[in-house]
C-alpha cells in the first residue's frame, strides 16, 4: 500500500461530514492526495469543464494509481471518464445518477446501499450498470437489507448514503486494494474474506484441504458397491482425539472469527468452556461422487468459462450447518442437503436455499441444531461447500441468482460482501457433510 498513490476528489467524500470514512483511508497506509478546492458539481448553473481541468492538473502532478470519489463527487469522476482524462482504477462511493455507463477496460468498483435516500437506485439497475463495463474488471459492492424474522426483527440493514459498512473490518481499504489487483476486483475481494478468519482457523482449514480430492486423504472405509442401503452409523467414523485431524477440525470449530458477529453468538467465556464430545468423519462415497464432485467440477468449469481462476479456499469454503435432520443428510446416497430435510427454508431472510454459517458459535447459539439429547449434547455438521462466485443475498431471491456473465449465474449468495457470516446455496450438490460434531455448552 505504501507504494500506491490515491487521489480523492474532495466534494462529496465527507472529510468533515463523514470523518470516520476519511480516517479509515488515511490510516490504511496509502499515499493519499486530495483535490479540495473545487465546488459542489450539483450547484445550479455549474460549469464542469474548468473544474475538471483542475482535477486533470492534479492527476498530472500526483500521477495516481487510483482515483476515488463519493456522493456528489461522482459527477466529477463521470466527467473525467467522458473527457478521456482518466482511464485508471476507480472507486465510486454511491452510484451518482449521472453514471449510466462505464468506460471500457477500466477497473471500477461501485459501492451502494439499498437504504440510500439521496441516490436511490434499484439493485437491478446497478447490476445492469456494472455489466456495461469490461468483464471481470468491474464490481458492485452492494449493501443490502435482510428479510424479517418471524419475531419481527430485521437482523441486517443495508447502508444509507453514508455507507457505514465501509468503515468496518477495513472494508474500504480492501476495496481499494481490490480495484488495483490485476486478477480483478471481485475475485480479490472474495480472497480477503479468508483474512477475516483467525490464524488458527485458517491453518486448520489449509491442512484439511479445500477440495473433494484432498478430503479423501482421510478416508478409512473401503470402496463400496453403489446402490447398497446403509444406516447413518455405517457412514460415520470416529476421529481419534489424539490425531492431527481431530486437532484441525477442533480448531476450525472452536476458533472465533476476527470480526464481531452481526447476529450474536454464544458468549465468549461460555464458548471457551464448550466441551467437544466427539468428531465423526462422514464417508458417504455415493453422495460425494453423485452429487458433490460433479457440482464442484461444473462450478470450476463455469468460473473458467468466465475467465476467472478457480481457487480452492476462495470458491470452496469450510462452513457449519445445524439441523434436526442430520441422519437424513448423512445417509442420503445422492444429495444430502435438500431444503425440506435440512430446514433451510424456515427463515429465508436472504432468499431461498440452504444456509451455512462461517462460525460454529453462531449455529450453536441458535435453534438450528434441534433439541439437545438426554445427556445435554447437540450435533452440527462441518461441511465443505462449493460456493463458487458469491453475490449479495436478497430476500427476493427465490432459488435463481442473478446473471454474472451470460449465461453464467452466481453460484451462491452471502449476507455481507464485506465480511460474510452466512452463505446460501441453491444446489443440493454444493455441500458435502464432512464431519458430524457432538458438543455441549
């Protein structure tokens, strides 16, 4: 970051009205330069040309790697594009109404919230705007509002004009890095989601692996004849408590994320006292071969068809799922996660699909695992999920996600594009239940 020069267009960025946003940028380590002495471009009878020329002079002097603007300053950014004065990486906070088409071959990130009262623009309109830019070079950071729970509570509210989510979890600096990344801003932003995990969790996941092939390294059961009906217990194998595998699964299960949860979790001191009773490896070869592996390969091919490198650990994730139907999920010979069995549709706050959580704490804190057994223990699943390319979730999603690059659609949705805690998949083969974890807390 220290080598990157950033030029910020002052009007609309909120240096005084939104000082927290400015502070996040100034503390991020970039070389930051400002263009302050230009007027509000939304004033009556405003003449754009002389003031855009002043910004051009600043560009010539600073030679920035990135230009950033917010709110009314977006009008200046659009003028720079239209006049050919800037064709470099750009971050546009709030989609200014004058921005109706993006220039070709320019890396661009547009950020917008669905509660913006100043520039209210529908999500579909913003997605269409992003599609006018060059493939894999433009990214919409969209902050959306969840659906409402049966209790009447709305767990997450999208950003207003001053985008609060940008100042949390170093989101705005990560977006600035992403628009500068040669692989494209969207893929790089998804890579940064891994950084929101604590180091012990990241190391545990890396050792377990992120592909079906790597998961097979732990298998102890022989190759089975297809079509043979088995009880769930025939598919479950105890992981020895003194093994490295047990340690890795335990670390992934126990380790809290770096970021505080939006939804609430088990109290940290209580979670620290949580008793991990048993870890069982699930070896359902038919489900893996008939459902999970074909879907993994299809998503890999889809990413490559969009010109995106398929990256295990970015396009696949270790996630947690609670259900009162674990035995049904474990023993299904084709596709274990089906909405009616897994209980994924009870509270479709981010649209229809099967819900998975980044953090085991979140699953344990809710009713997802069903009633405790007689001894007070509960169970949840740790799953290897092929999430592919993820978009912001929406209560209006009814099983079909938006197009990313025709004919390819997004493969999953998330509750937050900044630091996702919830992943939703629509295809039953997207997730493989790898471990059944019995715990008490």
